[in-house]
C-alpha cells in the first residue's frame, strides 16, 4: 500500500486547525513506507485465509494499526474508531 507515487517530499497545510485532527499521520505513514514496513510485512506475515477475506492484505492492516496506534488507540476497536474520526469507544 502506497499513500502516494509522487515525489518524496510531503507538505500538508490546512486553513482550519480542527479540519483534520490527525493530519500528522501522513508523514508518519510515509516514513513507514520509506523504511520498507509494508514490504517486510508481505515477506514475513501470513494470515490464515477466511471466507470473509479477513486474511487478505496484511500490509494494509499493519499500516492501519500503525496509524491507529499513533492516533492514540490501544485496541482493535479503538483503532477502527480513531481512523473513522469518531473517537475511541467509551470516550
């Protein structure tokens, strides 16, 4: 999974400071990509296949976990909530 096929330089600017709460995740994910995390996951991680596709795309799942954890999530449901912009369950 690649966030962009553009140049290695990333610049993000928003006029409203509350527009995107986790706007700083893009540089973190870009760094993880440049360090080869998705490729390493593809090489080393095997998820069991299932009828619903839960074992598909492990690199994308790991990148989502990295983003969710950086956004403050500690558990799977919190990762889903933080990436959806709805906040952590129970908060």
